[in-house]
């Protein structure tokens, strides 16, 4: 069930902003050239509790605070060129995208594209790795801004409430690719397809170009990743050499291409071969959007 946007004054459950932080948010909005507050005010929200949170921990006021920073990255740092948002149908929808970049800025940029440039703006609910709830601080930021742990039950509930959901069927296989495998889509899981068939949800393929170069990985220390409970532990030109600062991405230019919706009919409990064939068709549609983005760019940084 979707409801109209809460007012900007709604702040239950969150600490008030300091004057310095309010000034910083205002400056970020000016630098990005996006009136994030008016875009957020136009959103339709899921049902919220008495403290302003939805059932996954998302809070509209937190999103108002985070949006200027993400919009600054979108407009000024990554200088995103996004095309095709008008192809996203109204109501429930699955955005299916390629995944890369070691740190998932690609999910934030897809969400910023739909919020900043969509007509009307919409809130994208990204399915994140199951390891995220174990990461202090980051887990709270993602939950408050509307991102959800990627379980079938969570995705199903979002779709039942006509939400726009972003999934990365490559999972950790995509985000931990080495440089020599850049833009080679890894095997897609089948879970998103079963949910799409079960709920009669259209799929929009999304190709993201740029994230592969933001933090090129030369090697994945898999044993260390397993020890730390992480999906991967990449060795990049800056990480771990420069410590946490090495996680900052290079200022590449993103290109995001949304494809035509794919409307499926069939049984979510279909045989293995037919399900595999449909997944491969979706994977090829995503790969096509990636190819378009690669063909249209002249350089990694512009």
C-alpha cells in the first residue's frame, strides 16, 4: 500500500540536524543543481508506523538528509548520463542490472537516476547482500535510506506493495570480478525470475557502464574475505594500500541505460530448462544495454 509523501517537518524517530549539517546539505543541493526535497516530496511511500519508519527501517526524513550527498555524487562526481527512465512502467517493477565496482555505488546511482530524473520521481528499493546487517553503521544507513536485505520474502513483500525494486542477479560474483573480466556478465541467479512470474511483475533490464573502472580489482583474496565474512576482499590500485581511503572510487563517468520492459507469462515453478532459458534472455537484454553504454562513451572519465 502506497501513501502520499510525509511533510519535510516529519522527523519522528530521528535526531534533529545541527545548523552546520543543515548548511552542508543546502550547499550540496546547490552544487548538484537538484532540488532533492521537492523530488522526495513527490514520492509515494509505503505504509509508515507512528515513528515514521516502514517495516524495513526506511525513514523519509533520513532519505531527505542522504539525497543531497548522493545527488552530488550523481551530478558532479560521477557525472551520470542516464537514459530510458521513461520506459519504467508504473506500479510494481523489477530493475535487473549488472553489478560491479567492489563498493556498490552502482546501486546508489541507479536509484539517484530514477529519483532525480524520473517523471514522476520514484524510490528505488535495492536488494543488498545478506552480509550487510553484520556491518555496523553501514547497515543502518542503507536501511534508513530504503535499501533492503536481498531475501525472497523481502522482495516479495515490496512487490506486493507496488514498489520499484532493483536486483543484481550476479550477486557477489559480479561485484568481485577482476579487471580482466570487466563487463563480462557472470551467471544470473534464478530467484528474481520466480518472483517476477509469481507476482506478474515486469522486468526492466539496466546496463551500468563506469563502475568497473571506479576501482579495478587485480586480485580477490578469497580466503581473507571468507575469514572476515565479506563477499570479497579485492586488491585495487588504492586498496588496501591507502586503508579506508582506498575505498573511494575514481571519478569515472557513469552511463546508465534502461531497456524496454519484459513482461513474462508462465508458472513460477516451471521446469529447470525453461527457467534457465528465460533467465539467459534477461541476461542478454542487460548485456545489450551494457554494450550500448560502452559504444556510446568516448573515454572512461568523460
